[in-house]
């Protein structure tokens, strides 16, 4: 199988040059250390080829729209990763995103094991996230993208630093084994009302909460 391009991809900030590449922070303000969304136009071996920002803003906007449509048309599903409750009241409490199982396995193999099935980008598909909200029975979700091919979501509540701890532990463990495939092991994002609305972050011993959400205007410096 070949992967359809152009498409949006979520990458670690260190893998994107916002001054050059057509990209924006996944969540937060310009200059953020958070993961970035970029437009990929193909692959060079196992690496995405990122589209450069040009002087023609209309052309860039058209490319972003095309890449967005590609992502939203991809295959996706949710796998129950954890159950909560007791007896007859048990229900899913954490889901793992599943992408296209037909991606080229050798090309999409990730550091630390597994493959990049493009599941990370479910975070950019409103219908997929709405289904996760439905399955979890929650309007607010915690979301983590520890490495390529991973997206995990759980029921959440805004600005409760204690409730995010299990997701931080899951993300940090996966990211620590992700090598060049790692995206973010220190960030739990809030999803609410059809978009990302903030983050609960860790920087060493420091914790912080930011309610700066996704900003589509941040594609441009």
C-alpha cells in the first residue's frame, strides 16, 4: 500500500522548523515547545518530507486544505485500552487510536517497536474524536501522543493536575522508548467542544497548566 499525500502529520517540535516548514503548534502559541502539525508531501525512506512555507499564502492555504482532507479520509478506529467501574457498570475508561493497518510495515516501523499506522492524526479528525467522547461518555478528554503511531485518550476534567497523572505516566513510559519516533512524553492535552483547548505539562520537576488551545492562524509566523 502507498500512503496518500499531501497529509497533515503530528511531529515533535524538534523535527519541525516553523520558520521554514508549513506548520503550526498542535496546541498553544507560536514558538511553543509543544508538538507541531506539519504538511507532509511524501516520504524519504522512513522520514516525512515536509512542505516549505512559500510567499504565496493562497497556495499554502490550498495545500493545507488538501492535506486536511487527506487525513480526514483515512481509516481509523478505537481500541479499548482500559476499563473502569465495577460489575455491570464497567465501561471503557481509556482508548487507544488505531489507524490504517495496511501502511507499509518496513517503512513505517518505529523506534522501540511497533509501526506508525498514522493513528496519531486521529487527533485531527473531528469525527474520530467525537466517537471517542461517545465511547468514554465524556465531553472532556485527556489526550497524549507519546510517539508516532500512538494516540491515547481518557475521560478528563479541566485543570485538575492530579487526574492527569495516569496519562502522564503512560505517555512518559512510551516516549522514553520511542527514540526518533517520540513525539511528546510530558504533555497531556485537553479536548473539549470539538477542539484542543489546553494542556497539562511537565518540565522536569515543574508542572503547569495552560488554557491556550489550537490556533489555525499559527500556520504563519
